[in-house]
C-alpha cells in the first residue's frame, strides 16, 4: 500500500454498527468492533459510536477489551430541535457517561456527539456552547472532544463562522481541536444525501473558518457512484477526504472542491509513497497527515466491511 493512501485513511472509520441501515443489536456490533481491531485493516478503525443510554450495557463485554487496549468510545447524546429541551436532558446524559467512565478502566470515552438544535442561529452558537461547557463543568466531567452535527438550514454558514471561536487554532503538538462539526452525507433515502455542491460549500466554509469537519452516513464506498437502491449518487469517502486535504493544502475554491467530490474515475486519484494527487493538485505525506489531523477528521459508518472490501477490489489495499 502506498504511504499517502494509508495516511489518508488512518483511523478514518468510526464504527456505527448500531445505527441504520445496519441497525445491529449491541451484542453483534460490539463483537464486530472487537474483531475488527485484530484484523489487518485495523489501522483504518477509529472509535465505537454508542448512545449514552446504552453505556451500562457495555459492561457485559468488558472481557473483549483491557486496561492496556481499551475500548475507544464516541458517546452519542440525544438531540432535540429545541435548545431548552436539549440542555434539560444533557445533565442526565453527562452523569451516565461519568458513572460509566469511573467504573470502566477497560474503556475510554474520547468524545461526545450530538446535533446542534435547529433553533440555534449563528449569533446563538457561542452562548449555546458555553452552556454545554457549564453542564460538563457542573458535573465535574472533562470531555476531551465535542462533535456537533451541522443542521443544513438557512443558518448553517453563520453557525460555521461563529463555531470557529471554539475550534482551537492548529497547534504544533498535533493535538486535535476540542470541538468539531459533523456533516451528514447520506442515509437510507435519496433525500438524505446532500448535493455535491453543498458538500463542497461546507468543506470550503469550514476550511476558511478553521473548523475541523467530520462526516457521517452514506460514505460506504471509496469513490462516488450511482446507487440504484437509493436512486442517487453516493459520495465517496476518498473523494470527500481528498477534497478536504487538497482544499486545505492549495486553498481550492468551491469549483475545484466540487470537481474532486464528483470525480468517478478512481484512476484520477494518484497515491504514491510521497504524495496524494488529483489532476494538477498534490499534497505531500505530511500535508495529508496534517489535514487529517486538523481538518478532515473521520467518518461514521455502520459498515467497516464495505469500505475495505471496495478498496481491496480496486487493488488499493495490499
């Protein structure tokens, strides 16, 4: 395997087997995740995504993990369309996470994820995030990473612009910023897939605002393709992450970002031990790593098998 492809895909898949379309029971999903960690492609695997309400059920599977090799968790908190309802429920979910972590040395909560309430406007973002921070402080529970799903309404550009105030600037020690946005890139219905233009615009706006971006749903295949089942084009995870890397490296405008996202010929993407390339744009190995660390973070997927099987069929995984 070429070093640039490995850098692009390292720890890229947060496993969401509990969620549609897979919708697996916890027993099957957590055993899948434990098995994936011992397989050759484990370097592609990130966190296990688990709802806060299911944390206590994980104790039944403690023998699959250890203090030395703990279960890496992203905890999904319930969202709400209304800010007040979300904040009212937040303290109980934080308490559940704190209680679980204090008794589970074999697991490590690395992040919480939720959706920004739809009623939060751009000018409200800082106040909303401050109230979330107060809830964690009040519970005396430190959360290393916060991931907020972006609602694609008329306010999304303003939300990104104001969100930049809590997305810490890039730091030399390679730590990831403490807050990220998340873009939903698909689902089980055609309407769940945002247009390529919208994805490109979100990538460009997050790049300009210095906001790290995660993706979730719909990225089962490495390259853009038409899917007869949902009757639409599905975004490719190589397309999306290559676009994020090259957009950061070359300050690409929306036109070029869009062209990368809509590229359907895998041969147009070049992977060597020194650089990643598409058309006339290249990113060095270090630039790929830095972009993945600070801008194009990861994607949630209910399948770990589909992404790697497609890569194997294309001869990209050794």
